C-alpha cells in the first residue's frame, strides 16, 4: 500500500512498504532514470499536481469562444482582434479541449492513474487472498483498545472464547483468522479485517474513469452529427446531401448512414399570454413528424419536442431551434419565375425579428439578391421605423433591400445561405436609394424599377432546426460513469478496519480478553465500532454492561 | 400547465423579505455571541483549570481514528493549543451561550418563514421553485440554513452561525436585488423532470460546500492561532476558544466534503444525461459544463490532498476554499456574463 501515505500506522510496517516518494536521486543510468520517472509520475503528489493543472487548463475554454461550439464567433473574434487574436489562436485558446497542452495534461494524468491502479489492484488481490495481519504484541497501543473479563464460574476458557468471538465477528462482516495458542506461552488470538470493498471501490472508481475516457474517444471516432433546417412540408432524407452541415467522426464512413426520412408536417408554438413579467415567452414547441425507417417501410407519426428527442434509424433527432420561413416568389426582368419557395430567416431576438437573404441566380437578364428583415408583428415607432412587437405572426412584414448583378454563385466556393456579398452588386432598393426600401405585407408584390423584376410575399411557414446525432460511445460512457460512481461511494463510505483479540486464562479461572482496533484510511466511527464489538461480546458471554472498559481514546462520535 | 397565481407570488416575496429580516437579526445574535463569548470561555477555562489543577483539556483526540502524520503541523501544535482551548473536539454542547441560543431560535423562525416563501413560490408557479437565478438563490439559501440547523442537532457548530447566516443573508439580498424575476412558467428547454433531479442535487451539494467553506476559513484562522500559541505567543483568541481545534474542523469538513463531492458527481452526471436529452450531446464544454468540471476536479484534488503527505491541514483547507470560490464563479460570473446553452438565468434583458 505504498501510496497510502496517510494511513494509520500498521503496527509493524515492513521495510519495503516505505513510501514511494522518498526515492533517492538516480545514479542508475538509463533504466534507472526511466524507473525513477515512472515512480515520480505515479506518485500521489504528481496526481494532485496534474489534477490542479487540469482544473486551471480547463478555464480558458470558458473565457474564449471555442471553435467546435461556435466557429463563426471565433472567426469574428480573430477579425476584431488582429493584434493578439492570432497569438491566442497559436496557443490553441480557441480549441482548448483538443489542444496539445490540454491533451498532454489529461493523458499524463491517465497514465499516472493507470500506473497507480495496476500495482494497487495486484496488492489488493493479494491482500484479499491472504490472512489478516498477525496480531501485534501490544494491543493497548492501538487507537481503540478495551478489555473484557469473563468470570470463573462461566468456565469459558480462552480456546472456547476465541471460537465464540470469531463467530460474532464473522456476523459483523469481518474476515476472521483464528490463531490458537501455542505451547510456549503464546496466547490464543484472532486477527480480523473488514471493508475490503473500500479499496475495491477505489480501484473501480479510477478504472471506471479510464472507461469513460475511452468511451468518449469511441464516440469521437465512430459517431457523427449533423444539422438540417426543415421547413413545414419538407422532407429530410438521411444521406450526406440531406444535411446542411455534417461533422463525421474521424473514422466514420458515410455508407453507415441509414436512409430514413423525416417529414415536418406541422410546427406549433405556444407563448405565455398571462404572466406580465414573461409575456410572450415561449411555453411550448411541438413538431409533428412523419418518419420512415427506410424508403420502403411504412410511415410513422411522431412528435418532437425540446428535451424529448426522436430516435430513428440508430440516430437521435433533436429540436434545437426554429424560426419563420416567408414564402416568396421572385421574377426576373423577363417576367419568368426565378425563385419560388420558403426562405428560412434567422431570429435575432425573442420577438423573432429575423434576418433573411434571398438569392435568385436564375433571374434574367440579371441575377437578383435581397437582404433584409422579417418582422412577425410589425409596428412602427414614432420615427417611422418598423419593429416587431410580438413573436406571433400578427402582422407579418418583409423589409428588404435589393441588389442586381452577379451573385457569384457559380464559382463553386461554398456560400453561406444567410449572407450575401454585396460588394460587387448594384443596389436598387434601400432606405437611402431613390426607389426606397421594399416593404411587403403578406400577399403583396413589389415591382423593381426599370423592369428589373419583382418580388411577392406569398405566405408564411415555420421551420425547425434539427440536430442529428449518432454516438456509439454514449451508452458506454454512462455505464462506466455509473460503475465509477458506485466505486466512489464504496471507497468513501465503507470503513476498512482491522481488529485483533487476544485471549488468556487467568490462574483464578477467569477468562481475560483484550481487543484493539485500527482504521485504514479516514474512519470517524472506529470508537463506536469498538463499543459495538464490546457489547456484542458482552452479550454472548452474559456480561454486565458496566464491565465496559474504556478505549484508549474512547471519545469520538 | 397550471395557471400562474400572481397573488401567491406576491405573498412569497413578502415571506422571503421577512425571512431575510429574521436572518439579519439571527446573524447579529451570532455575531454578538462571537464578540462576547470569548470572554466567557476564558473565564470558564480558568475556573476549570483551578478545579482540575490541570489546564482545561479539550478531551481526547477526535474519535482517535486518524493518526496525523508526525510531520504535520497539527500534532506539533494541537497539544499546546488545547491547553487554552475550551471547545470540545467531539463538538458536543458544553458552555451555555445565551446569544447563540437566540441566534439559533431566530434562525429556526427565519427558516420556517423562508419555507413558506419557497413553497408558495412553487405553488404560485405550479412547478418546482428552482427555475431561474432568483429561485436558485432563495431555495439555495433555504437549504444552507436548513443543513446548518440539522447538523446542529448532533454537533455544536454554533460557532459557524455568523458565517452561515451571513452567507444566507447575502444570497437573499442578491436574489431580491440582482436576480429578481417575477413568477412565471418555464421555457421549453427547462421543462423536464431532470430539472427537478439535477438542480436539486446541485443546490444541496452547494449548500454543503458552503458549510465546509466556512469551516475551512475558520480552520485557517484557528491553525494560525495554534501555531502562535505553540511558538509561545500570547493567546488572544477570544471567540476562537469556542471553535474546536483546526484538526477537528478539518476532519469534520472532510466528512461533509465527501458527501458533497458525491452529490456534485451526481449533479454532473445527471446534467450530462439531461444535456444529451436536450441538446443531443452529453458533454460539449459549454461554460457551465467547464466550470462544473473545474469544481469537480478541484474537490477531487482536495480528496487527494487529504491522502498525500504534507498536503493535509492548511493546504487542504485552501483547496476546499478554492473549490467553493469556483462554485460561486459558476453561479454568478458564468450565469451572468458567459453566454452558453445554459442561458436559463431568467434575468430580464
Ligand atoms: C483523472 C484523474 C483522477 C481523479 C478524477 C481522481 C479522483 C479521486 C477521488 C474522487 C478520490 C476519492 C475517493 C477516495 O478517497 O477513495 C480518489 C482517491 C484516490 N486516488 Fe485518485 N483520481 C485521479 C487520479 C489518480 C491518480 C493518477 C492516482 C495515483 C497516483 C490516484 C490515487 C488515488 C488514491 C491512492 C486514492 C485514495 C485516497 C484515500 O485512500 O483517501 N488518483 N481519487
């Protein structure tokens, strides 16, 4: 038990069980060096140091936006801080949890942990199979000590007493080793120990942590996640092209995708209309879906809610966002329909003031683009600026600027559907243009000046943002987590105790018994255990309660 | 969804106000006890010393189970410290302290009113009363005082009264001033039974950490005093005579911290199960998750420190205090300033 530096002293500690920490400086060459490094790494002090380091190293991840969580914010940050942004980026401050330094700390910690657990497991295995340690010469030196005297008329005798005591201890969960008295005046004694579960728990806890880490790694290797916005009436099919964004695990193969489909039939939202402080706060989001496990299988009706994912085709589908998708028709200068359909808009606040971008690359003779706002409940303030007063579509309105020119969509460069690069376009409509901005209520159409085309606001739909996840490591992580937790509870709350009793026959026929207890590790209930043993034995031998003797430090709980 | 009962909500706020007021008076009573009982303790000590012709002994070691490493600062100083110390290390009730009694009585009264406040808030909203920061704060303060009073049944921890009631008052004031939110329904993200499980355990563990934090601070002060006495300095302990030895404080706060650590482990685990349900991933390094992890690791380090030679005593106490500081950061700074998925602070924007 070399690592348990703070244990109560075992009466006689063999030399080789000295603490590992006091290793002399190496003069042993390379192998000696390695050995020394290993002992250092697996020492308790190192574990403590690495743990503290891990805590400190985790903090920057909450101070800076992280790439895996919010890549756009990181890009923006780098734009806003050209001076020290790149330095922070070099230091991996935007990828803390996959950074070299963070990984180094936790890998070292886990190596140290494994180096810690294996020798302890071996030692514990041996302890489990061997007998409790031999009886110390002077029990009175143990932290809890007491004596019992059985009167002569009971005619008990040391031998018989020790057998009965062994029975009592076994009932209390002790492992008992009966040591009969020898010829050379050696007295009969009992060595007993309980609480092996404490150390086992500790081992389970630490190895369970390794299991959690491995499970997380498995999820990262073989899992995937993706996002998709789905407008009412649309259908998503689980193939690579079906996703707006797809993040595969390192070893993921797209052939593993099961081609199930999800159709969004309806999306219902309910807002708080009664409490003054929370008026307009959302109360419920419900998406009604029709799913098919494969193209040929039968359709199923399912409801998707926040906090309540739908499981289909080995994946879980989550409702992570929603918004309005105004349905528009854009016609080119030639009068032909260049675009028709719903345009998902990005909500920017709690009343769904949303931004949207409409691109009509098919418009002839020139391509058309629109950028602007969608307001579900448009109201004008005193200076005539429109804003949304409510999240429900009480007075839906589009406020748009229009652009003419080459939208740059054919170049093949990936384009953000929510952004339009207007630098090479000619603006036609806008507040500061002679034609003014475009304001469209539902059902209205606006014709661009000089016969460049038109746009109409035909109707309104809602859309949902779906997250789709497949994580094969997840169940394992949970399993190991629970395993770890059980180990932790055992290792913290099961007391490990050693107990010895010695039995002697007095010349006058009385049977004399002394006992001593020792705790291994933290144990506030040792004195109480001493009292409990005392009264259990007293009961067996029919002794009076006042026969009780004090323990050396008999206070305590 | 049950309708909101505004009238009941207003009653709840009235109860909270009354409870906070009662706590203030209880706090003053404990402070008075702290300021005056040092003298009583001194008098009792000299009386006792005369009677026994032995310096007032604090009784034997606590339970005798833990044999401190001989190199530790405790064993060197604690004997000397005990000479002038009255507090019993078994934390049994010994001296009569009128002011402290008043403090306890007022705390109980405050707690009853507070309970009414918490319950009416819950009934008014038709759900558990921990759905936003105002509610975490008021329910958390309730648990802090409740846990403290429950421990008092078995142990004389009245010396902690000033700290605990002081913290409770701070929490109540913060709730009313900084985090006030009218009664309302939960946003969809919070409508889950995991809210009941996850948050209640988090608040309970935090209440326990609050206790051990107070004990850690006292332990540091006490061990300085012990070191001074051991070095032959004059004992100007005053109130500290009523506080058990640094070693006793350390042992007890370790016991509480082990329970709180298991609680926090459960908090993190339930939180990640909920995160999986709500956001599709069980761990994503959201600021709240980061800080929960940091807290967990700091307290794990604390447990390791207690098992490492040279790291028990004062250093362990510091780790426990740092851990609590992280709990506070997690609750205040992270909720208010860091935007993340956990934007459930419910603060008016
Ligand atoms: C991921 C890193 C680690 C974590 C989160 C962790 C956590 C914990 C926790 C919570 C305990 C308390 C349970 C108890 O007291 O029995 C504990 C105990 C212990 N840990 Fe670790 N540990 C880690 C790494 C290590 C390493 C690397 C070592 C070896 C050097 C180690 C050795 C021990 C030992 C010996 C105990 C028992 C202390 C005692 O008996 O009081 N741990 N650990």
